[in-house]
């Protein structure tokens, strides 16, 4: 009797669980459908809804990047749908969380595939991207990562990217420091736990040798948890560099600027695209960012018309200034649109591999004028565009003038 | 040079010491590792941030509000998450503490978003220069506050009635109950004080390293745990000295060995302490009763 009770209880629990999970599934499907409905209101689609899968960290320490990509992509999709869609199809986004974890990213990829995604805009961060690119290659799905910058993130022929690769940033930074700024004694602070930062650092060191730049002090820290940079700054101060290179993200850079100013040092700082966002991060201490130089494809204060309309739309929708990740995602969606048009894909229900092959060819033939610059792609998946040298003066990014 | 490195190690260590005090206090009395302690620090930081930056309150409003709020949070956490497990195995409580830690992190993520924010220092003491080396005002306040807390806690535990109850509970919970001590109330009080200390640590940490995010408490929490183990977990002066020593070791290894290996060296210290002297610098040797 007791056993029977137990079995019944377990069965009931199991039913509840199943009900709970299926409820989750349902609600997710309804949100995607709802988004579709919204766009349908703008224009009734004949070719159906073309589902773009997205993967990136929506929770966890890297969530800021995933959320930015999701929002940037959504803005582009809404704009495109409002303007009538692509080849008679409306676009929709199915964005899944990977918590910046390779294993969860592969699970997320299976989810978007099950939900019917035809192309992948992702993943946002490099480490998960290196895992997912293997899966998209197996399935022949077209993959365009807005911001996965490590070399292996796009190692197959079906994968492309919007952002610069880590090596190209390192090389470009060394050339810029020597040729445009004329400095030869450089100190570096980099994050050795991060592929982005250490990738740029390694290429920077290699190119510095070619350029005849002396790296007087190379200081590392590990992880975004690190908050104390005093020791690194003392060591750098002793090495007397002409400029300090920061191939890191803006959160850590903000702390470095604050601690450096508190200790009374007067360094010149130079960084890559990861520094974009530093003015907002410093909030009340924004004056500390004065004179910081960076090489970046996107600056939100760029007066160009397309940049300003994107920044305004983003600000109206989410109440904040878009960062470079949002811009990359925005350009990513427009690139997918341009490639769909080039490949003349009109059927949203076509086979994933068929679409993938067509888009991989089409992207090589197009040029996209995006908010991150004028982009063309090469067969290795890299996007050719020129980084702009910017300096922060009076709280806004302005082009460096010699 | 060496002095500069040493002083910056002391400022880092003072923060660890302050966090370690809360860890060690809760462990000493309730005999449980409260892994959510680091996240209560984050809560304290966010409350102070909201009061001072978002609502524009004065520094004192922010400090007192944050301490009161964290004390309440500590009591609620203890009531909801730990009290029902009073007779469960230690492992179950430990895992619950990790659960609480994740819960607080994700709650902060929901409320405040994933972007970290710039925290305006609540300490208005200027930088002090000693020769070429500089000491930020926050460090002086942190060390002063830590010493005051150590003295205060020692006095409270050794002189007051509630303190005596705490000692009794820590020595033998069953016997204390038989002697008419309200064990639940005593443990609740311990958590209240521990979380109040976490709020102070949170405010001072965010003042010194002016940034706050949902994961701000995680790594300092772990480092402070190492400091508490190093100093002898359960020992209040041990936590203070352990914290400062860990901070100095971390910074000197950054400066003279390798800036890449400093975290590894800190964790090696934890392993070495556990292997060579598991009770830490000031820890009491526990007698196992047969």
C-alpha cells in the first residue's frame, strides 16, 4: 500500500514536471510567434517568417555583451520588417542564452535549430563560438558572429564575422602607435584569462618587434573579478613608458584610469574596440577619460547619419547608448539581409544547408555600408574594414589629428 | 619601490580582512561556512549605491541604510535557508549557502542589470603620500574600521551576555540549549552581525575600487575565505591578520614573481595552509570527543 502511494506520488510529480517544461516550451514559442505577428502587422509576408537564431550570454558576467547584441539585432530586424522585409519574407529573432559557456552554447544551438532557425547570428563571445562553429559546419548552417573575435571562432567556410579579429587589432595597434603617434616605449596591461585580450597582446608583441617598439613593461591580470591594479601601475611607472596600451574591456580600464589618477600618475592610454563604453562606465569621473586614444570601428558619437539614426533608435528602445557589440549585431542583421537579397532567397522554409551554401557565396560578393564602417568579406571569413583612430576630448570621441 | 608595493598590498589586504571578519565570525559561532557572505557584500554595496547615487542621499544615510538593510537580509537568509537545515548534514547547509549565493547574484542581475556601475567613494579623506609611495584615504579608513570591529567583536563576545551565549553555542550547541540559551536566537544574532559587517565591507570595498556589479562580491569573498582559513577560521584577530598578509602576498607576488600567477600563488597558500597547519595561524585545535 505504502509502495503504491509512493509510485502514485512519483507519477504525479513526473506529470507536473512535464507540464511545467512543456509550459516553458509553449511560452517561448508564443513569444517568437508574437514577434512574428507584430512584424506581420507592418506588412503581410508572402515568403513566411525567416528565423534568425542568436546565441550569447544573457546572464552571467559577460551578459552585457549578449544583451547588447540581442538588442542591436532586434532594432535592425524591426527596421527591416517595418520597411517591408527581405524578398517578401519577414525576419524574426530567436535569441538563446549561453552564459558565456561553450557547452551551454551548443545546447542553445540545438534549441534554435529545433525552433527552426535558418542562419545563426552568433555566438557573441569567442570561447563558445569556437565550439558552436563546429556544429554549424556539420549542419551547413550559415554563421555570422557579430563579435567573436578569436581566430578559431570562424575556422570553417560557413562562418564569417563583423568585428575585427584579435590578431588584426594587435597588429593595427602596434602600427598605429609607431607610425601615427611616433611612440617607441610602450607598456601593456592585459587580461591573461581572456582570449580577446591575450590574443591582441600576442600579436601586438610580434608586430612591435617588427616596428621597433620597445615594450618596457608587460603586466597581466586575470579575469574581470580583478579590481586592484596598483601593483601593475607602480611597475609601469617605474618603466617610464611613453604610452600605455590597454587591450582590455572598458570595465577594467575604468578602474585602471581611476587608480592611476589617484596615485598621481600621468600616463597616456591607448586601447582597442573593447574600450568603447568607458565614458559611460566612469559616470561621474568621466573627466579621467580625457585624452584616452583608441582604435575602433564604431563610435556612438560619430556624426554619420546611419550611426545617429541607429543610436537614437537604440536609445529610444532601451534607454542607453549602444556599445560596439550592439553595433556589430545591427550590422550583422543588415549583412544577412544583403546576402539574402544577393542570393535571391525568397522561401523562408528552404533547407538550412541550401540557404547556408547560397549565403556563404553571396556574402563574398556584397559590400555593406554599416554603422561600423564599409564592410567586404574574404574567403577566410574576415571582414575588411578600417579602424578609426579616436581620442576622447571634452567627453566625446573625435578623430585623432596629427 | 618595495614600500609602494607593500602599501598597495596593505590596502588590498585591509579589504580582505574586513570581509574575512564576517566569514570567521559566522563560522566560529554557527559552525557553518556562509558562502553567500561575499554576495551580501555586493548587496550592501548596491544599497549604498542606490541611496547615495540614485537617490542622492548623504554618505551617512547610505552607510547606515546599507548596514540596516544587510542585517535584515542576513536574518531573513538565516531564517529561510539555513534554519530549516539546522539538523541536516553540514554538506547540505554548505550547498544551500552556494544556492543562496547564486540567488543573490541573479537577483541583483535582474534588478540592476549586468552592467557594472561606477561607485562614488563615500570616503572623503585625501591621498596620503609617504615619500614616493601613496596611500589612498580609503585604506586608512578600512584599516581603522577593521581594528575597531576586531576590538568591538572581542569585547562583545567576551563581556556581554549575548556574547557569552554565542561562545556557549559555539562550544556545544546541545549543552547550551539545556542551559536555557535560545540557540536559534543566538545564531540569528550571529548572522545579523555578520551581515552588518558585510555591509561595511561592501561600502569600503566599493569606495576603494569604485565599481559595483552583480558579481562584485564573488572573488573577494573567496580570497577573504582563504584569508580566514590562513588566519585560523573562527579566530577574529586571525581573520584580520590573515587578510592583510594575503593582500601583501598577492601584491608582492604580482610585483616580483609574475603578475600572471598571483591568483595561483594565493590559492597555493590555501592548499599549503590546509596541508601544513589546518587550524591556521591562530586557530584553536579541536578535540574530537570519542
